C-alpha cells in the first residue's frame, strides 16, 4: 500500500521536471533599425583649404556733414533699416536760419537787378538822344551785368544753404542691419563725426589669402565652397574673384568668394574655411554625419550582418565635400555605417 501511494507523487514530479526542461528563456526583442548608408568609392573634388573670414560687400559708416546737436537717434545695434529711412536727426535751427537769410539776400539782389535793368534801359534811350555820353551807357550796362551776377551767386548760395539743412536729417543709403551706434541724443555732431555703421546682410563674401602656387589650379577649376564651422553649414560660392595683387612679405594673394543672398545667420567677422577645387579623383567616402569623436578616437558604427551596430575606429583623409569625407583606413567598400551614431551607441549597449 505505501508503494501504491508513492506512484502518483512520483509521476507528478516527473511531469513537472519534463515541463521545466521544455521551458525556453525568451529572446530579447530585435533592435530597432538604425538609418545607415553604404561606404562607397566615388569621384570627388580634390580641394585646397584655407582659413577665411566673412566680410560685407556693402558696409559703411554714416557721418555728420554739418555741425549741430543730435536730437534723435531712431535705431540701435541689431535693428533692421530700410533704404531711405531716417536714422539720425541733427538740430536744424541754425541751418534753417541760414536758409532764411539766403532767401532774403536773393530778394534784395533781385530788387537791385530790376533797378539796374531799368537804369540800363533809360541810359540806352538817353544815349540815343545824345543826352549822355558813351561812358555813361557803358557804366549802366556794367551795373546791370554785375546785378545779374550777384543774383546768380546769391541763388547758388541759397541752394547750398538749403542743401546743408537737408544734411540735418540722415537717412539710410541702403537697406541693412545696424552694426554699431556711435552717438547718443544730446551729443554734439561735427562734420566728419561717425554716427552709425551698418551692412547689407544680403551681400556677403568670404576673403582668404592663398599661396601664389595654388592659384593656377584654383583658377582652372573655378569652383569653391565655404564652410561656416559655427553654424555647421557648407555653402557653394557664387563667384570667385582673385585680387590682382600680392603681399610681398607673405607671397599670398587675396581671393574673394561671393556668397548667395539666401545665406542667413552670419555676419562680418565670422570665421570660415574656404575649400577650393583643384582637380578630381576617386576616393573611399563615408558620410560626415556618421563620423564622431570619442576622446581622441575617430570612429563610426558599422552595421553587421545581423543589423547590429559595432563601434570601429577609422582614419580620415583630407579630401571631402559637404556630404562626405575620405576614409584612409578602417572601412571597406560596401560596408554600411550608421547615420545616427548616438542612437547606434544606445542600441549597441542594450
């Protein structure tokens, strides 16, 4: 009897053991696909790179042309100004008084001219009747011509006074952005004193100094693009201008790269790199966004056959363009690299 009772218990244990042996640990969920690109050899431009700086094609400092106290300053640094807008006003009371004085002098001279004309006409009649001498007629004619000259001179002076009064209102010569304000309300303006500086953001260029030995290849290719490291931008130059002069101390030549009007976010003085095309060659290229720095290591995440990212160190070359950079070692043609290294690193750590 005791043996009979043990059999069901043993059978239960055997069944439990069997069930336990068949249980399988659930596999981890597959990692989400990471955007990637194929490493490939393609023809690119060989370039010469030089440090450069952004400057404005149109940048000017507006100065006072008359003396007077500044009574209004309408714009400040960073403000956008349209062409013809009033930016500074100078007290014009003294200039207005000068205009009034000039107008009065013109009226006086015109009255004298009318009198001299009438006197000359009478003298001609008297001379015809032999009542005055020829000398008297000549004097009347001379007085008339002198009165005419005086009127012309005073009219010109009145125009000059009116023009000087217009200088009390300073307007923007072109649309742009204010980069410096040199006066405050209440200060005394004198002829030649700077009032405000501005530039046109739609007409910018990059200036670089190049060795003379590089000029023939650069002029032959006639292609260049500009890198703005602060903004992470690459912009193709609209026009290349080689200044026809050289620095005798450094033996370099100044080269200007005109930027497109739609480029925004930069201003004069910003650091840039100018990349000049000097020829074409085939290079193994990797997308720039796939490359990252970890301490002193330059690396990418390579996608293996199972779709998992693997960290790999690479060595880059100097050639490249806005999309890719040359790989000297660490990658082979046809391999796939992650375009989002941060997400790839998180996926690898799981």
